[in-house]
C-alpha cells in the first residue's frame, strides 16, 4: 500500500486523502482546557462527549503522524 506524505500534513493512504484541521499541540491544548475548566452539572454529559471525540481525534492524528 502506497503512502505519500506531502508538506502541510496531507496524507494519502490507500487512495484516500485526509487533512486534519488541528495539530497535535492544538488538540492537546483543547483537551487541557476541558480538563481544567469548571462546568455546570447540566453541561457535564456534553463536555464528556466532546472530550471523547477530541481524544479519539488526538489518537488518530498521533498514530498517523508517526513516520
């Protein structure tokens, strides 16, 4: 399977291209903000959902950032 790394973070894997809008550092920053902030009780389910999605994206970007 061919893998092409282009300048700017474009990856082509198996004929499909993907450009993630955030860098690893930006994802880490957002996760840190979520972890350090205080929320109203009614916001907690939404915050947990967003955190899980960000963590999933972080893992994906980190995995595909490895050479």
